[in-house]
């Protein structure tokens, strides 16, 4: 398997608790592929870059693996890697909120 729907991937990678929540976030523009808004049926592949907004915090991740099944958290975390720039921005935003 080399591609899957973005809503299934977001659910399998544990960004959202249900596929319905993933679809809702995608429809609201809270998930983008390569900087472009997409529909829930958009297929993603290994190497695609996703921008995901959760609780008004943006994460930029690169897809490392494809899965259509939701597994344990360690398996889900192996499906993606957050970019260093995204980690720095996210930590700065969390620090700002803390203050």
C-alpha cells in the first residue's frame, strides 16, 4: 500500500480520535497537503508534507508511512516526523501561552 485517503491517515496517525473529526477538520481547512487545502478523499503518499492545526497550534509533518488501521501510539508516531521548524514554532507558541 503506497497511498491512502488523508482522513484515514490522520485517524490512523492519531491526530484525531475519529474519522468524522478528521473529515470535519479537513473541511474547515485545518489540514493541508503541500500548503493546499484538500478534500477528505485526497490521497496522500509517503513524503507528502501536511500542515495540521490542532487547538490553534500548527504542526508540519512529513509522512513516513501509510496505514489505514489505527494502532497503538508508538506505531502511529512512526508514521510521521514533525519538521524541526514546526517543533520550534510549536514550542514557542506553547511557551507564549504559558506566560
